[in-house]
C-alpha cells in the first residue's frame, strides 16, 4: 500500500480572509489538471484531506477523478498560525525558518513544530490504518515536511520542506520507507 502526501497548489492570497479559508488561485486550479493525470491516481482507494479550503479543493479534484468521496480529518491541517494571521512574504519566510529551526518553541505564537508533527503523524497513521489500498493524504507544506522528517528519522529541518505549493511524495505504508521525496505537480512528472 502506497501513501501519497499531496500539498495544495498555489492559493489566492487575501490578507482580509483567514488563511484556512483561502482557496486555490487560477494557477493552482490549472495545476489540478496535472495532478489528476499522475499515473498513480487510478490506484487510489481513499482521499483524505485537511479541512482547509485549499486542501479540500485539491482533494475534490482527486475525488472527482477517481469516484471516491473525500474523507476530512481536521488534524491534517497546517501548523496553527492564527496568532499572526497573514504575514507579508518576507516576514512569513523568516517566521517559518524559525518554526523549523526551533521546533520545541512557539515562534510568535505559532503551534510548535513538535506538536504539529505529532498531530499530523497521528492523523496519517489513522488514515493508513483505515485504508484498504493506496491513499492520497491532501494537506500542506509545513506539516508534510514534518511528516517527511519523521519518516526519515531525522530532526525537524526546513531542508525537507516542499519545493513549492503543489508537490507530493510517496511512502510505503507497511514499512514507512520513503519511496521518493518531494516532486512538483507538473505535466513532466510521473509516478
């Protein structure tokens, strides 16, 4: 059984809207065409998603392509950043760097990386336990990176972050072995 950890594609940033309610941008929606064309999509037996709108839109494309229902697990959400809300890009990157560099600390009120990692790992373990075949877990970059660190048995480190929104990696459910690291969702990528 293979688990595909998929992050939502590009979002429509709106500083006046809470981040969990952001949807996909036009570019993000266009990228979904390439996601559903991946050769592993027909093998899916379940699509499990974060409750955040951008993840649900991504999971919805997979569900439509496979005829599956989207199962929602709020514990698959991104690390809680509500203490700061929207941050301009440069400031966000600096706080995200600190989040990964100091995983035992709450940086500017954000959920600690160690807590987000535990929460996300448990949610993925529940999805795997309930699965009868290949599963897509649709979520977010930071928690996806935290899971990847867990699977690789390495400390939390931003070097394991996604290369950009709309990426995925695969691991074997039985062994926890990472088959390959992050790949961008694009027309050139295959399984």
